[in-house]
């Protein structure tokens, strides 16, 4: 829980860092700050509502994330978009370190962000925002709802959305793990991916579906995956150890290739010479990369709806490669290139 208690005036000043009248003006005009991005998919088109990075609404969301949401403790079972935790950490509790078989179950939540109802959001905000002048709290909660939603939903591309989902899921994670602990099943979650492992066969899909359904979430049964001894998730193979599949190494290589291609096409020219070193990669190039990636990547499971998710992916991949894949020249070059991009995006 957030420990700070505010009055309504100090909340605007210390958390949102905007005057109340300016916040009201900004949220009343938020249609101007969003734009739709249409991304081709194998089975149609993916539509994302993206926020303009130079907008006042983006600054409002960033302030809210930094000054409130980042300070709220997340579930110990959540590993996606949590500072200090990585995809490797998400997988580690599921290593088969003993004798005998290990059974695995992976479940996926359908339309993760879009399934968060306004009622559930409001209930969560009421629990984490502490205001001493209670008479003004309903208005303040409504303003925060307007800051983090668009067209009545949590937009996948907003900087606040991952934190909101993790905060909402704290109780859900506890309920799921409580059930799993009674049945000697290990549980972790990475955003909308739920992973379970046990020394005995796992038959819990209906129970997990019931728990999620009580909060308005639904499982995507087409993505249910069961396996024995080891399981492959997003290119990582988990069993007796964790290793990177060839397809995952090809994926990160493709990410870097496309990113460098876009950087090269937007190269600076000075004295008719291409500045091949220290290629400037700015946020506009990130947007261009995000727009091209899904059609470029083919069957890759990697997906990025925002610059934040892309940076988080690079950091997680770097951490994994450094821990498990030292000594390989190709991997060393990949890590070096990731470092360059991260320095350019987070100077």
C-alpha cells in the first residue's frame, strides 16, 4: 500500500505535479492526445490506442506512475513490468531440481488490459489513494480514472497500464497461489501469462478460470499449454535448467536488425558521409519500429505496444544473456548492441 496521505490540493501538487484546473482541462481533451495504430496480424489487424509522447496527458500519466504507482508494493508472484524482476525470475521457481518428472501448465488471460472494468479500477484506486479530506475523494478518484483510461478502458499503450494491472492483480495472485500451495503447485505470473508447475499432473484450469472470472477476466483456452519434463515459453526452455532456444536468439537478432535498419534509414549525413557510429536513435524511431515490428516479425511471440514495453524487453533479454550465455561471441555482440540502444533511449 502507498503510505502517504494527501489532501486533495497536495495530491495535485505532489503526485500529479499539475494544477487542478489544468488536469481537468487535459482530461477533457484527451481525444487529442491519443492516436490509433493499425498493426497487421496473421488473422487480421491489431488496433492500439497510443498516446503522444510529447503531450501533457503523457506527462500526467508519467507523474502518476512515478509518484504513486511505483511506490505500491506488487505481488511477489508478479514478474512482468516490476522493477528488479525479469522474465528469468518468472521462470526460476519452475526448475525441476529433484528426481522424477515435472508437470507444467501455462494459461493466458484474454484481452488482459481491456478486461479491467471501471468498477474494479475504481475500487482499487479507492484502496491505494489516501485522502484526509474524504469529501473530495470521489472527485479525485474520478479524475485519476480519466487520466489512466481511454474510451472507458485501460489502454494497452499507456505508461500507467502495466502498474495498474499488477496492483489490481495483487489479491488475485494471492487467491491463485493460496489454492496452488494447498495442492503443492508452484505459481508465477508475467503480465497475462500464468505458469504452474508440480511433481504431479495439474488439473486446475477450471478453478483458475473461476477465480479470474470473479474479477471479470477470462482465459484464452486456445493458448493453454501442458507439458512434461520441460516447457517452452516465448523461446525460453524450462526444465532441469533454463536455456535460450534458437528461435529466441533469432528473434532478438531480428529485433536489433529492424531497429538498426530504421536507424540507418534515418541516418544523419554530414559532409556527405554517413555517421555510422553513434547512430542517433530517438523516440520517433521507436514509434516507427513499433509500427513495423509485428508485420516484420512473422510468427514471433514478441510483441510491443509501447516504448516502455520495448525497453523492458531489452533489459530482460540483456539480463538473461549475461547470466546464462557468457562466452559466446554472437551473444556478446548482441549484448553490446542492446547496451547502446538502452543508453540512447535512457540517457
